[in-house]
């Protein structure tokens, strides 16, 4: 459908490739990772009484002011 986002994942690379030999028959084998970084599970902290998600305000260590989410970075 037009305007619909489509997620296409690249195939994962195998950890190991080899062959399984049974008498006169040999079968190719490849071991792949069970998950990728894009499939990583993340858990939220919740209030046990209400079940609502908890948020943590980010505070500047020098000024003591709350930092907005668009102003945060890594360094």
C-alpha cells in the first residue's frame, strides 16, 4: 500500500559453517545467532501499585536544572 512503511532486515551472518557427514551423505550446516541487536529486549520500570511506567528526570550535575530529552546526548 502507498505510504506504508516496510521493514526489511538484512540476513544474519552465520557463526559457523560446516558439514555433517552421515555415511555417504554430507549435509551443509550453518549456525546463526538467535537474536540481533535490533531485536534486543528492553524493560521499563513500572509502579507496582498502579502499573504505570516510571520516568526519571535527567538533572544537570552543576546547575541542578532538569534537562529536556532533546538536549541530552552521549559523551
